C-alpha cells in the first residue's frame, strides 16, 4: 500500500499504478489516474500533494480493487461518451461498446441537430445512452424507461447533474407496456436490453457479476427482451427507427424477429473487437 507521507501526486500515481500492475489489473495506468482524480475531487488541477486522509482513501480503494470489485462500483462512477455517470449496485456500469450506439444515432441525426427530436431510451439503467444523445442534440427530448425503481433514481440523478431534467421524462415500466406512452410521438427508440443467456451468467467474469442480474439475464437463449420488444411494437402503429445493442449470439434471432414483424434491417455494425454489436431497424 502507499505510505502515508508527503509525496508529490506524480509519485502517488506511479505507486498506485505499480500496485495495480503487479496485481494484474488490466489497465493499471488508466485506473490509477481515475483513482487519483476521484480522490483529489473537482477543481484541484493545481494540487501537488495529498493529505494523509486522501492517501488512506486511495489505499481503501486499492484494497477493494485487489479483491476483484470493479473500480466503477467502488467509486460509484463510470465515464461514458463525454461525461461521468453515477452507477451503483442497481445499475449496469456503462460500457465502451455501448458508445457505438450513441455514435450510430448521432451519425443519423447530426444533420438535423437543431430539430425537435423525440426518442425513447428503453431499458435505460444509468441513462447513459439517452443523456449522452440529449447533450449532443440540443432540442431533443427523451423518455427513459426502466422497470427498476432503484435504477431510475440513478438515471434521474444523472439527468439532474447534467442539467438535462427539463428534456427528460422518466417512466417505470415493463418495457413498452405503460399506457401513458404514445409511441408515435417518437422519432426513434434506442435500447440496450439484457441479452446474456441464463446459462452463461455463471461464466461471466467476477467483475461483471457485480452488475445486477436484472440488467444481464436475457432468458434461455438471450432473446426474451427482443421478442417482447418486437411483439409490443407490432401491437402499436410505430413507424420509426429502432436501434438495438446486440450480442453476436442473438444476431440471427433479432434479424428473424425483424423479418417476422414487418420491419427492415438497415444495417448491423461491429464493435472494436469486430463483433456484431448494433442493429438498426425501421418499422414500415
Ligand atoms: C443491459 S442494462 C442497460 C442499461 C443502460 N441502457 C446501458 O446501456 O448501460 C438493461 C436495463 O434493463 C432494465 N430492465 C430489465 N427488465 C426490464 C423490463 N422488463 N422493462 C424495462 N427495463 C428493464 C434493467 O433494470 C437494466 O437497467
């Protein structure tokens, strides 16, 4: 652990990084920087030394991290797109792969940047997808939907901190079943639903298992949520785009659901590891 003595921040950073590295933490440099920034707090870019209390705080974080707890769950924050999002035991930590969903939507809507665009972030968790889009499209409005009241509290907190509450509606709902929802008011729906096969849950890394089961388990074949979403949309007169995060395992299942439900696949995009990750669909 780091000795409690007056050390320059640069030295504390090196020590933290080296401890993480020695203990096989994947991105020791990145995590050490996040830890130091977190402990330093905001607006302290000129701070050159840390108090003993702050060093103690770093040691506590390192201790938990070395036991396998994800850093984001320890400090209750995770960077996504251009912001930091609060997260906790009730929310899935935002993932870098999901940024591809934001990127795909902005590619489509940037040319209409100032239009009044309404959309739904379905299965919103921390709200990272919808809030990132709201920030980029200044006249857009988002309805955030999640079944978990606890997750919705975090979504609301993030909206509040990013000053996006006035352009947000928050609905606790089992997918699209809330009677207050008018689908045709929306230009697009974006969703990253749970899609892990139930039998694969136990194979997930110890770190991923810190995310709530409700955010991961997609049923026997991983497709339960996609089936419900298509079924519910087919019962409305929704004519618009649907952007879904997928896993390569559910790609064919989702493709077939689209074909069976009068919808057309516009593209499938891959993630940084060249795995199918995003599917864009239009209901006609
Ligand atoms: C994979 S997480 C996605 C969270 C966030 N959108 C993201 O990409 O980081 C799935 C979310 O779906 C929510 N969820 C699970 N079942 C649901 C349901 N029946 N209706 C609405 N949301 C649900 C979970 O609470 C969880 O927040």
